C-alpha cells in the first residue's frame, strides 16, 4: 500500500539498492547468505504478526453481511481498523451509500492510528 507524502516510501527503492550492494560486499560469502536468511526470517515473522490481526481475518464475514443488507442512501460507519478495506469494497461494489470513518482523522491519515489504544 502506498501512502502519499510518505518520505520513507519514496526512498525505499534507494535504501534497498544500497542494502543489496552492502550485503553483496560481505566476506566470506557464507556471511552474505546468513544475513539474507536472517533478513527473510525476520520479515516473515513481522508479516505473520500483521496477518494475525483479528480484524483482517473477520472482515470477510462482516463485508458479506454488510453487502447483503445495504439499501440506497444508507450510512456506513467504520472504525479505523476496518475503514480502508470497507471503503475499498463498497466503492468496488458501487454501493450507493455514504461511508463515514471513526475517528474522522483516519480518512486524512490512514495507517496512523494506535490500534491498541483505540480498541482499549
């Protein structure tokens, strides 16, 4: 997902290129392989944590239920943890509804919510 005005995402390709050049220069070659394996295992561990987020797993059920019960002119209020996905599917289905995020700031700054604080 690309979020406009995110400097870290704009510089990511350059960072990856520099990182690749640095890893390639490691001696002995066994060290190069070890760094790559540690990097891959670390990345997979982080992805696993992200994909275990309960709201992502439960979205299929509530989205099908929502789609089946929508009427023209309905207002759908979504929380920050489900706003982006719900908005995507409602727009894809061309549902004639109004979508409101809670809190409202999520619409301007997606991805900047503290989900632990919000769910507490």
